[in-house]
């Protein structure tokens, strides 16, 4: 009978520890994701000039300007 008494008395504390661990893990994932997105947003996206025609050389040139 002592095992059951011990389980019930510590159940709420274990649940709170589990919840805190879960929240900490989610916060770390969110911080990691935001850091990753932040580095992507810093890159500058250049749009193509609509007045120039798109050529095969433009598409395949590895040394773009």
C-alpha cells in the first residue's frame, strides 16, 4: 500500500516537472527556428529586370553578377 500512497503524493510534482521540461524543449526549438529564419531574412532577394529577356546563358551561368 505504501507504493500507491507514494505515487499519488508525488504525481502532481512529476507532472509539473514533465510540463516544465516540455515547455523548455519547445522554447529551445522556437529559438532555434527563429534564429534560422532571421539569417534567411537577412539575405537580399534581387528581382529580375523585366525589360531584359531571359536567355539560356543567364540561367546557366554559375558566375552571376
